[in-house]
């Protein structure tokens, strides 16, 4: 296996292992990683339109409408008519959604501490800079840039 091929598979494997670990941590509160991301984005940025939410998500490409529908059914997110455009809806967390988003935030902090422990004294900023080269200008990179610049 060539070094670049190995890098590709290591990135994929690390992402999958991270997703499995985060999924396991979220399991007690009955959320998927994608649902948790929506709650966190709304917690940090609400109110947002569906389009604005989609621009900030890494987990979902395209419209997150099905994901939002599930969270509305769980009574974690509510849709309100937009104050500026009657054709749009604004997404907000319900009180239960806000409470769950705070739990997600705590779970994420523990998850990030685990990642930090694995990386120990490695230069995280240099790793991030290298990975930004893969996503810069792409939809997921744009979503990350938006979130990085607006939180």
C-alpha cells in the first residue's frame, strides 16, 4: 500500500471509529450523530431557516428537511413562520431540544477530551491545517468555515 493510499484509508477509518464512539456516547439520549449536530447548530445559531441550517451542517449534504422533520416529531425543534418571508420557516429549539443540546455539548466535550488524549502532544493545529487542504472550497469545508467564523 502506498503512503497516500494508507493516508486515505486512515482518514476514513478514523472518521468511522470516531463516529462509532460518538454514536455510542449519544445512544443513552437516543440521538444520532446527525441529529446531535443539528441540535448543536441550532443551539449556537438559532433562529435559522432550513437553508441556513443546511449551510452549516457537515453530516448532511443537500437539504436537511428529513432530519429536521424527525427532530420536530421528537418535539426537539419547532418551525415558526419567518418574520421576513411568509414562504420560509424559522427553526428553533424547543425547551426540551435546548436541554438535550446542552447534554450533547457535554458529551462532545468528553469526546474531544478522548481525542486530545490520543493525540497527546501532537501538533493539532498542523494536523488541522493539512486536513483543511482536503476540504477547502468543498461543501463540507464551506460548512466548517461558516461555523468556525460564526461561533
